[in-house]
C-alpha cells in the first residue's frame, strides 16, 4: 500500500490537465482500479487480516480521493487565471475623449423660475406624485362629472377588489401640493409648487409626463392687482425684458373664482419670439382668485383669508424662451439634442448674475 500511495500521489501531483487526472482516478479508485481490486481481496482474508488491511485501504482510498480533488481545484484555478490573463481589459483607459455634461433645459428653467419667485418671497413646496383623488380633484372643487376625471385623461392606480380606500391617481397638476401645504401651515402663505405631472395625452405640444409650476399666495387683503403685479414681474425677469404687457381673459377653473387666462404681448419675427412688443398675443398660464370652497377644504377660513393662484407649464415656457420646437424631444435622451440645448453645469441662474 505504501508503494501504491507513493505511485499515485506522484502521478496526481504531476498531472497537467483534467483529462490525465480523470485517467488516474479510474486507474486508482475506479471499479477496476488498483485500490478497488485490493479492497475486493478483503473477502479472502482472515478476520484478523481484515481488521488491519480494511482501515488501511479505506485510508488510502480517502487520501487518493482528497489528492485528486485538490489537484482538480488547482488545475481549475490555474485555468481561470490563464483565462483572466487572456481576457483582461483595463476599463480605466478612456474609450473616447472626455466631454463635460450639460444641465437639461427642464432643470435649468425650474431653477430660473425658483430664483425669480424666491426673490418675491415665495417658498418652494413639494408633495407626492401619486395622490388620492380627494387631493387631486375633490379638494380643488372639481366635481365628479368633470371631464378631467375621466380615465381617458387621468392615470388611475390599480385597486384591489373590495378596497374601500379612495382611488389614487398620478397627479394631473401640482395643485394638491397647495392643499397639503395649507393644511400643514395654514394662512398666510406664499409658495410655488414645481414638479412632474401626468396626463393621458401625446403630441407635439403634449406628453404623458410633463412639468408644471403653480403659485399660491394667501393673506387677508390680496387681490387680482397683486396677482397681475407678480405675473408681470415674473415675465419680465424670466424673458429678461424691461417692459411687458399682460392681457387677462375671463375663463373658468373649478378652483378659482374669478378665473383668468393670461396672454403676453409679443411678436414672431422669422420664427423668433420677442416678448413685450408687436401685435400678437401668446397665452402662457391660467390664474385666478382661490375659490372659497378650496380654502375651506384646506382648513383655511374663507371669511378671513383670500388669495390668488396660478399655474404654467415649465416645458412650455422653456420651449418659448429657448426656441425648442417639439415637446417630445425633452424626453428622447438624444445626446445631440442635450448638447445643443443643455446648459453648463456651473451656469447657476441668479437674478443678479443673469438667468441664462
């Protein structure tokens, strides 16, 4: 047995591949291997001889099997190391020239709008993008039969059968943030609510997901005159013009009374928008005095407080200011488009340093 041990341990140690190792396994411990044949001879031995030879043969078989497994693992490790050396790639080497990233126009315009309204004392308020239909519709005085509540216009979330909780929707505007903020802080209040909103629409000027900013100011003696001044100051600052003329047109929104759509005087010369001059008018937002029922639903006493609200599309005013023709391109992730319309990473908009 010592000769068998020395023989096979030496051969196993010198095996250069797994095929050779398998041949050695068959020769040593296979059904007709040398060690297996020795174990068959145990039946011809006397009980005393078996007591000595049996454990020795089992120990030898275990030792050979252990050596085979250890050598197989060593060969596999060596093969893996060789493969890794052959397939190695230095991923730190640049594949192309480094380029500086750009700020998306939506992010840039959101910062511009925030800077302008912050200068007028408006704080930024945020809220959930998935909200109950109470906050999205009922609290805003939007009746159950209103077209905006139809599934063709609003994305409703799935509800389990028998679920008694109010249905949830992807918010169709950021107005629910105004309700939540009034519930939390009460009056007086002066906030803007920028963020993503969702509606089932898709064409050159509409996408299922877009961005809005809405403003709210509540105090004891706020009037439409205050609303007009705020919007004039915003338009002048945003479009960076010295003078602007606004036109209020009577309209209807369930959450404001009276309501008005706001146009700005402008001109289009060779496809370029110029604000504050010309004979054309361009609608940019909707506004009005907050409906007393909306104040009541938010826990604000309409007999003591009143205020105005307005809302506009961030994507739309970005298109107007920077000459972007198609809203869908905002969400195409086209690097060429982003490099053309994007802003430098350090181009932080400020009123004193310039917005754009």
